[in-house]
């Protein structure tokens, strides 16, 4: 057993320089390669994440502007339609007013025409009555002898 322990001790003693070299290699790798690489990767990630965040911010800003423009467009359309509706109502009111004035004028003319016809009718009836009385006298004179009158 001593022999085995001596052999293991010799192997361990022979492995010490290899272990020291391995440890030095790991330390130098950490100092010379790993730290700068981690620093560069962190910076690259920060830049990439920053660019992504900027892009997300730009997209959200564009969406907000789009929504604002759509709202403005909707308001402008509503104003146009309201103005159009007001014009149509105004034109309808003006048309109704013109029709009312025309009806009033026409009614007045019809009433004036009726009055004129009634006056003409009354005058014609008076003339007919006067003429009929005269004609009846002439008929009586022609039919009856003068002594009977």
C-alpha cells in the first residue's frame, strides 16, 4: 500500500506544475479574454436593446400620431358633414319660405280673382235683370194690345 501511496504522491507532485499552469491559464483567460469579451457583449447588448427600445418608442409615437391624425380627420369630416347638413337645412328653410310666399301670393291672387268674378257676376246679373225687365215689357207690348195695358 505504501507503494501505491508513493505512486499517487509522485503523480500528484508531477501534476502540480500542470495544475499551476492550468490555473494561470484560467486566470489569464479571465483577465485577457473573458472580461473584455463580456464588456463588449454587454455594450453590444445595450446598444441593441437601446436600438430596440428606440424603435419601439418610434413605433408607439407613430401610432400616437396616426391616432391623432385619424381623430383630426374624423373631426374634419364631422365638421364638413355638419356644415353640409346646416346648408341643406338652410336651403330647405329658404325653399319653404319661398313656397310659403308663393302660396300667399297665389292665395291673394285667387281671392282677388274670385272677388273680381263675383263683382262681374253681380254686375252681369244686374244687367240681365234690367234687360229682362225691359224685354218682358217689350214682349207684353208686342203680345197684348195696347188697350189692355
